[in-house]
């Protein structure tokens, strides 16, 4: 533990407290918790409505989101998503970390890593819609309202994360022996 590098930018306990306050504010002002999949869904639906309004109105999944006066992209989830993106850019710029880097294992090419990222992102998008939300919405927002599903989700996400990390570590990190 002594050799562990400390984050000089943000205390994780303060970050956790601020995240908790943000979730409370989200419930107070919008009646909904936090999550990212809804913002991506709304952007995709807005794109479908822009390209083909007739199709959007006839599709059973898309239609309920495009019948409002303001359109699918005028939701607080889209603004939350934009805030996360621009907040990350501003934070990286302020602390001298604003550069394009492809994080990958040494044996992977950039092209292969980006290809896997695209596949993973597409699977995430499908999974969040089948599961009716993303993991951040389940755990953060579920636990904020003391929901049993939030706690079970937390155990499942981190439990399977540790299992998959142990299994796939050998694929990600190849050692020269």
C-alpha cells in the first residue's frame, strides 16, 4: 500500500460524496437517477427522426420518443452526456492530459484495439436497451434509493468483473517467458 501512487487531483472520498450529492439532485430536479444509456438512446432516436421522420413515427420503439413537442434530443440525459464529454475534455486540458492515446496491450495494434472497442460499444448499446438501462444507472441510482436491485447489481457487476479480469488477463497481458 505504501508504494501505491496517490491521485493528486481528486480525493476519491470527496469524489464519492460529490457523486452522491449529484444523484440526490438528479432525483430532486428530474425525478430520475443518473445513467448514460438514455442519452445515447435519445441521440440515436433523434438521428433516426432527422433522417426518416415517417419511419420514426411508425416504429413502435422510436415513436413514443419523437411525438413530443421538443424532440428526442431535448432531454436532460442528452445534456448530462454532453456535460460528461465536455467536462472530461476541460479536466484533461486543465491538468495537461489532453492528447489522443489508444490504450491497449503492447501486442495489439491500434486498428485492432479500436475495432474491439467498436464491437464492445455496440454490444453495450444493445445490452443497455435489452436490460432497460446501463450499469451506472442500476448501481448508482438504484443504491441511491436503497433498492435491493441496486445492491445486487453492484455485487454482480464487480463479482463478474473480477472473474472476467482473471480469465482475460492472460489474453490482454502477454508475458515473455
